[in-house]
């Protein structure tokens, strides 16, 4: 299987950049899902940078609700992976429409390419890191695992510790890549710094050229309906697969 970081031909195109704000957990996941649902209509990749308006935990799609820690708002992601605690992290989303060269590559290579772009941005901030080489050990219980304690292949490591993780979902409309960067001390200042430079990592490694994405009222209304009807519902957040 080819998992190298060589950029596929045809990726040097215009990307949409959504410098979003802080939202409640259900709205954040609804926005990502709606971006995936409408990816073909936009016809170009999109990078979304956003935050959370309260301490929250997001569950991987197949994890039980019992895996969530107490004392935080909980939402289930449309992607897999482990529990992610939100508050001292920077979250981002990449959505690639069907037909784009980045969707044509295999799953592992798509992780390597996107996370390689994130790593380039971190290195621009003075962080020396690397992409993890190993898959999650079979001994790990994926139903209860916590994202930042369990590195997997192509997660980003610094000094041997996981500092950025991600999960993907592919549908007939495209690829959804949800990522989180752990900020640690001075989270607010580091968040602002990384929000500023993260698009540069994609520009440097994937030859992306960004244009601002400004959602119109109809888009925002659709996201709010999806948040209310799906991602804030007990049926969605309790389900297991």
C-alpha cells in the first residue's frame, strides 16, 4: 500500500477557508456533517478552524456514551477514533469533495498528507514533531480509548507524546477529516498562533490557495436544524454500532 507523502497531481487548487468561531458541541458536529453533505456542491476542498463554547468531550462514532467523562457536555462525532476533550485544544476540519485527487488516495495516505500539512504548521511555530509510525495495538479497547493517550499511525508526536490526532469518514460526497491539536500551557495564545499559521501548512505541503468561506444565512439555518434534530438528540448520542 502506498502511504508516502508525495502530493497527488492536481491538488494545487483553490481551497475554501472558514475561520469559524466558538459554538456548542452539537452545532460544531452538525457544521462538519453539513459541510460533508454539501461538498460536491461547493466543488473545492475546505479547511474549517473552530472552537467550543464550553468544556466538552466528543466521542468516536462507535464508542458507547459511557466512555465520556463526567462533568462535560458530550457529543458524538460522525468520524471514528477515541474520546477527545475539548477546551485546551484547537479543532479543525478538512472536507474534500468526491472527484478530488485527495479522495482518490487510500485511507492511510490521506492521513499522511493532511497530518503532514498540520505538522508543517506546527513546525512553523517552533515545534519539532514527527508522524507516528505504528498502528493502535490490538490490546487497546477502542470502545473506551482516549484519543491523546493512544497514538496511531500518522498522528503527530512531539517528544514522544501525541499532540495532534484525527479521524476520517468517507461517503459518496467526499472525505471528512476531523482533527484536534492539544495546546497545553498558554492555550489561548497558542490557539491564536496556530489558527494563524495552520492554513500555511496546507499551502506549503499541498499547494493549497485559500479563498475565504462566508456561510450564508441558509447554510447556517441548515446547520442549526441538523444540530437540533440529530447531534443534540439522545438518539444520536446514545447509539452504538
